[in-house]
């Protein structure tokens, strides 16, 4: 009898142990599935959004952020300063370098040379550091300290030139870059001011991105114009997508174009149409509006202190032009503005020190 009771107890314990084991196995299986799911989702997240071989793979896909102007319409700033070297010039500089490599014009060990108001030079300097090219950038005296330092921080050489009224002046940064190119063996001049591929870069990258991000609802596009590459490239893409989309360029009020050939000095960096170039395609541009230095700078503390967007002066110019006409837009209008670079590149110029900036905002 005792034996039978012992046997039953043993079976009960065995069954209990089996049960516990089964449930442990079950939990482990469940756990494995969860881990597997997490692993997969982590892998997906990592591969899609976070892991890149070099900063060059992280160029583009910058966010659109709402700007609460007082208007029935919807406004977005495309924060191009979130590109790896800090501006939309990452897109065009990489495109121009890659094309030159593919055409055999740029070979390992070569020196990259170009003229720049700063951001294109910073982008080229970053690309040179990654791809192993030496880089020489000619700049004009009005470049900010931060942009100058950034070019050099990437290991590039800077040649400072006087600010000249016209680009053809033999002392202009463009003319000096051409001369350096002639005197430097195994060198290639990217030539952002006269290379039409500058616009093609934005046609193939920024344009499609804006259509995708707005699900094709964009009605107006505003961009500063210097070389005209951003405006013309994106403008061409948008017009091909829907000819009704309005493309508006922002020029410096004292530029060569704005003054009909009688340019005066101006302080905004990046924008200003100061020459006739094959990069600028007026056939895809509906209007060009002009903004003075004071108007552009007046927007900077407002954007920083009311929106938390620390943007550079060309973004200030674009935002000023758009805000001025904000009430005229219709409720279904979707306006995209290019914010080309960050205010961090201009902090020593004291554009942001005005306290208590005022802006009339709508609620988002
Ligand atoms: C900050 C910024 N905004 C606007 C522009 C004008 O762009 P694009 O040369 O494509 O006309 C530049 C050009 O250097 C720039 O650096």
C-alpha cells in the first residue's frame, strides 16, 4: 500500500515537473519569438535609419517642419541644415564630384578646387576628407568665421579673396579658383557657378524628396538663389510633376540681377544672383523676389526664439518673403521653404541677440 502511494506521489511530482518544464519551455519559446521580433525590428530600424558606411550615405532625407505663420495655408521649412556638413550643398557637391569621377575627370590623388560662399566649400572639404582628395576652396571676405573654420577643420585649404561686384573680376573668388586650377597639376575644378549638373543634383535628389514628403500636395516652393542650382533643379522637377506648382526664387536686393547690373555690397551669404550662368533656368521659375539684408536678418531671432529653428541668413530671407505674403495664401495651399543652413554658422555675427522677438503665429 505504501509502495502504491509512493508511486502515485512520484508520478504526481513527475507530472508537476513536466508541467513546470513545459511551461518554462513555452515561456522560453514565447521569449524567443519576442526576442526574434525585436531583433528583426531592431535590424530593420538600424539598417534603414541609422547605420551608414560614411556621412555621405546620410545626405538627404531632411525633415519638413511646420512654420506657424498667421495664414489659412500650411507652411513647411525643409531643414537642409540637418545634412551631414550642415547645408543642402552636400547634395550638389557629392553629385558633382561623383559625376566627375564617373567621367574620368577626377582621379585618385587629385586636388579638388572651387569657389564658394562657404557651404559648398564645407561640403567639398567633407567629401575630400572621406574620399582622400586634397581640397582648395576660394572664399570671399564676407564669409562667416564659423564657415571658414569648418572648411579648414575638414583639412581643406582656404584662399581668401576680396568681395568683388562681379564674378568676372580677376580678383573674385571664382577667377582666383580658375587660376589655382590652371597652376595645380592633377586638379579638378568642380565649378558650381557654371556647371549645369549643379541643378541636376537637386533635380534628382531634393525635388523628388519634397514631392514624396508632401504626398504631392505642395503648391508653392520658395528657395534662395545664388548659383540658382537649388531653385532651378527643384523647380524643374516640380514643374514636370505639376506645372501649376509655383516656383519662387529669393534674391538679395543688391545683387547684380536685382539692380540690373549695378550691384551694391550686401551681407547675406549664399543668396544673390551676381552673374549670368547656365545653372539658373528661368523657364521653371515663376517669380524672383528680393529681400534686403535688414529684412533677412530681422527674421532670424524670430525663427530661433519663437520656433526653435536656428537658421542662417538665407533662410531668414526666404522666411521674410513668405511671411510678408502669408495671409494671401488659400487654405489648401502647401508652401515649402528651403532653410539652407544653420544659424550656428553665423553666431559670431550677432544676428540672434535681439531678445523678445515677435511673430504673429497661428496655432498648429
Ligand atoms: C545657405 C545657402 N542658402 C542658399 C544658397 C543658394 O543656393 P544655390 O547656390 O543652389 O542657388 C546657398 C549657396 O551657397 C547657401 O549656402
